[in-house]
C-alpha cells in the first residue's frame, strides 16, 4: 500500500484515511509508517461501521489517499 501511494503521489502532500475493523494497533502502526515516509496534509484513522466489519471481517484495514496537486 505504501509503495503504491509513493508512486501515485510523486512527492506531493498526501491526504489520506485509514479505516479499520477492530484493529486499532495495526492501524496505528500503518499511520506511523505513512507519517515517516510522506508529508501529510491530513491523515485520519477511523473505525469501520458495523456493517463493513461484518461484511469484510474483523481485522480489516483500508488505506485511501489522494496526492494530486
């Protein structure tokens, strides 16, 4: 995920969100990795809605971003 974000942002500031389903420690680790490698304009960590957690399963982590100017 981080490699793809690096390719697509090409040095631009990153706007991103991490979504997790009952995995706050892993989401926090991902956040620290992202903050160490990118200049972030904003980066949110949010817990998934119950319906998402039920459908995708516990431990889900999603990372969405935009790095365009």
